[in-house]
């Protein structure tokens, strides 16, 4: 019985055991033609190896995003304070990486087309200037984390001293305002010392008219009056030669000016003078590029950042007042020659001390 079933199955499979002659011949002819032309094609599409790799990468990326989202929700529910720090840190890394890529594109374009720094647009110049300062600050962290297991100490120091060790990308919005206030309070401490030095050099000015203008300017500053642009430009000759030229400044005066520019004063006088010259020259180049672009083209954040760099605590001043003050600064800066940049350095104090809204 079992043997007969096997035979019938074979007959049904090959079609020649039980079927009539003509039909069997047609089936045999069909099978032979199939063997001659090859096996029938599958209806399924077979992707190339490159497409398979892309699909695999897409699948891994999708799964990673899902797992990352679950991890973020877990931290947000169970560790809310740590999650805030974690989010700020990750966003800070992303912004720092984006800044690095943009800086690399700018430098590559400079090398490719033989472009100097002062020939760049305002935003490109400002980006490179700020990125250099950020990298310099991060470099200190990199050095102290070199010894074995020192990275754990670095994380602790970053948590305890975020203002001193971290750049602005890793600050919370509240920390950004508070830290800018602290920095401005530190540089504002040097303003009286700088003004007192201007008073002491009045007898050293040989021209009687310039002596009178300097005395009037110091009197206005002491009485809380904001000086006009023409009051400051009238003294440009005093700041190009003795006694207030860049090469005639004393060590104590350079230390006070370095603190006013948020630069370290703990350097030898030669290095202090070189750094003040370099920093003031960069600001002067930025001013020329900004005057070419136009203050009206800047966003509110760009205006406040530009004012803060030049000595004004813009975090608590309305945008329109910041634009007005920045216009006065550019009017003075763009009128100065390279030999008169000492006036631009002192202008950080002269133009911002008594400006309306700078009580902080």
C-alpha cells in the first residue's frame, strides 16, 4: 500500500506515469524548454551589495535613535538635574563641533584663495576670533587631563568651576547672564585706575589745547557725563605719541588695560604690550568689516556680543541702545589710524563707563 502511494506520487510529480500521451508529451516539451532556457526567474528583487549596506546603516541609525530617545526619557524621569547637565553638555559638544567645521572651511578658503584675515567678512572674522579663544580655553582642560585617571578630576573641576574652565557652549542660559555680569564686574574694577592715569599724564602733554581737552574729558567722566564722539577724537594726537602712545605705556597701565579687555595681566611687559597691540588690531579690523556690512544687518545677539567685546555690559541694555552705542564706537574706530590704536584701547573705558543703563 505504501509502495503504491510512492509510485503515484512520483507519477504525479513527473507527469508521465498516469497522464494521457499527448498531454505528457507537451509537459515533457515544456520541461525540456525550461532546462534549455534556465530556471524561471524569481519574482523577488535582489538589491546590490551597496544598497544592502545602505539599508543596514539606515537600520542601525534608526535603532540607535530609538534607544537614545528611551535613554533620554529614562534620565529625564529618574535623574532630572543630571539630565539637564547632560543635555547642555551634549548640545555644547555639537555646537563646538559645528564651530570647528565652520572654522576649518574658512581657513581652507583662506589658504585656497590666498585671503588674509582682514579681508574676510565680519562674521567670518568674528567666528575665527571667538573660536581661537574657545580652543585656547579648552586646551588647558586637555593638558590637565593627560595624566592617568585625571579625567575624573577634570569632570569634577568642570562641575565646580564652569565659568573658569568651560566655554559659553556649556553654560546654562542663566549662567551665561551671570557669568557675563561677573566678567564685566572684574574688568570694571580697572576703570578708575585707567582714568586716574589719564589725569596724571595731563601735565606731560606739551600742547596747551590738548591739555585742556584732556582735562575737560576727565572732568566729564568724573561727573558721570557720557562723552561725545568729537570729545574723544579731539585727543587722538595724545594717543599716537608720548605720553599715551602704545609704545609709551607703563607696565601698570598695561596691566590695567589688559584687565579691562579681559586679558590676563600676569605676563611680562613685553608680552603684555604685544598682546594688547594684537587684540586691539583685531578689533580695529573687525570694526572696519562691520562698518562695511552695516549695523542694521546684525541680529540682536550679534549686536550684544559686539558691544560686550568692546566694553559695554549689553546683557541688561535694550537692543536699540546697544545699536546706538555700537554706532558711536564705529565712528571713532573707523576714524583712527594704526598709530592711534591706543585711543581705541582706552575707548573701552571712555565710551562705556557712563553710558545710560550701565549701572551694573
